[in-house]
C-alpha cells in the first residue's frame, strides 16, 4: 500500500510541475503551448521559434520542457490529456507512442491536414511510425537509430579494426581495458542506456535482432524467449561480469552513458546520433575529434547489426482550442529549414529525405553518409496500444538477467510468460 501511495505522489508531483497553469484565456495574439524536449546546448528550438515568429507575429509559442526520461514524458502526458487538460496544444511524441495516444482518442487524426502529397518528402519509416489503424496521427521532425561510437585513437594505438561482431567488440574492449589499466589509466570497454527505462528496451531490441532473434514476429506471436535471444543476452551478461561496463551502468540513462565516454575513459559507446554533436563541445567533452561512428555489431547467429528505429513526431492534442495555429507551427518545425538547423547544430537525423544529400548537413556530420543503410535496416519496437506494458516487461527481465537476479534463461522465460498475459 505504501509503495502505491509513493508512486501516486510522484506522478502527481510530475503532473503539478510540468502541467501547471491549466486552461488559459486567448486574448489578443494566439498563445500556444508546445510540450517538448529540453533545450539543446545550441538552443536550436528557440532559434526556430524566433524564425517562426517573423512569419507569424501574432502566434506566440511557449516551449515547455517535459521530463528528460522518455518513460516519464509518456506518463506525464497521458495523465494530463486523460484529465481533459487543454493547456497542451501539441507535443513531441516518441515513435512508439502512436498506437497509445491514437487508440485512446487523445490526439487528432491528421489525414487531411498532412496529406499524402506532403508525406512523400519524408522517409517512409517515419510515416509508418506516425500511422496507426490506417490513419496518420503525427508529423515527423526527426528520425533516429542507435550507432556505435569508438575511440579512433585507442583503436589505432592497439592496431585494432572497428569491430563488426559482438565477440570482436568484447575481445577488443578487454584487450584495451586490460592494457590501459596496467598502465595506470582508468578505462572501461562499453556503456549504453541500461537503466530500467525505454533506453534499455532499445538496447535489448538491438541485441536480439542483431543475433537473428526478435520480440514479436510478423504474425504477432511473442517469441522473446528464443535460443538466439538467450545467446546474445548471455554474451552481454558476460561483458558485465568481466567489468567491461562501468560499475553503475545498470543505472545509466543516455546522458550518463555519454558522460562516461566524454570523460575519456571508455573505448566504445552505444548512443543516438546526437551524441556526435555533443562530443564536439569542448566545454563538456575531452574527446573532441576522437570519436568515430560505425554500425552496431552483429551477434554470433546474426547476418548484420540492427539499430532500433527511434525518432520523434508532433501530435496535436484533441483538447487544444488552437488547432489551426498549432498546425502552422507543427509544419514549420517539420520543414526543411528547421530539420537542417537541427542536423547542423545537434546531429539530429532529419525525417526529410532531401537533407541526406545536403552539403551543409554532410559537412557538419560526416557519418551521415552511412546512415541511410542503418535506417534501412533498423528494426521498429512492437507497435501496440499496450507498448508501455511490453516495454516495461523487457526492461525488468533484461535487468534481472544482467544484474544476476535471474539466469538469462529464466529472465527471458518470465518475459515470455508476462507478455502473453497482456490484453487477455
């Protein structure tokens, strides 16, 4: 009972802080509330709002930052929208949220406002992620895919190639870490987003698919408990036992994983493309110009590495009283201008096709040349109205395997059992 009360109080606090203000009067210029990511270090979102205001001086956009954790973002938004709160006009939405919000009737159908003629300019995977039950619900502004960062200087020092398999990565990391520690240097092999939140689901999906496994097959059958998944998760568990990960990695979010790499004490990092721009900021990084970017490695039974398909889109709240004005900004933020600025400033992967041949974008992000292949082979997370429940099960049981609470076999067997109970 006490645990339930604590959870309720925490959620209530998030609701109160993030969504304070309630309904507002609309006198004079139209005022919009955009619930979005925290500002980037280049303040790109603010730059885009300022440019929008030049074209639409009578529409004021208030940028309201959501919690950093993706799971907390989702819960805070669901609580507010289900309460009927009309202070949220539009908001950033993860690619996995489309079935969740659409099936709940909390967002507007955009079939007419964002027609097929406009969708053609976007990557097909971003439109697919915005689609549920035959309708389009979001306007994409950014796609994403996990990549492998590596220390160019360390691989060169030890005459090692960029690993293409997880076994190679483990062996290379072990050799370099052992040698560096013998020389008196603090060093770890790898870090990623591995605490119990959405980032761990992304990592786990990549591990499974890169070894020929899956979570839910094309027919909707749950098959997380498979020999291929047991094999690759056992390999990751071995890397934990070898202390190739930092000791606190099972509490690492994406920011923690980046910080570990940026301190200069790590060989490899699994992260999103935006880490590249952040690594080039000398105020927070000691590895400026030292990171290379490659595709994720494959497992022992995989044919190639696979990235989890990520990305963000804008949803229009059903409760908004300013829908037409909101759509004006939503389309501006998903324009070529705005995506180019985010790509150059923040290494965000554009949702528009044209920008992958843009000279300015490619000059700022040399590794974008390989991204098309990464995106083509990226795997989506399960598309389901019950995605939050599925993801939570993956997070709990993968952590149980990695921290030794359960054997890998038992953790995946329990994940299978729990996932089969959903919607029954």
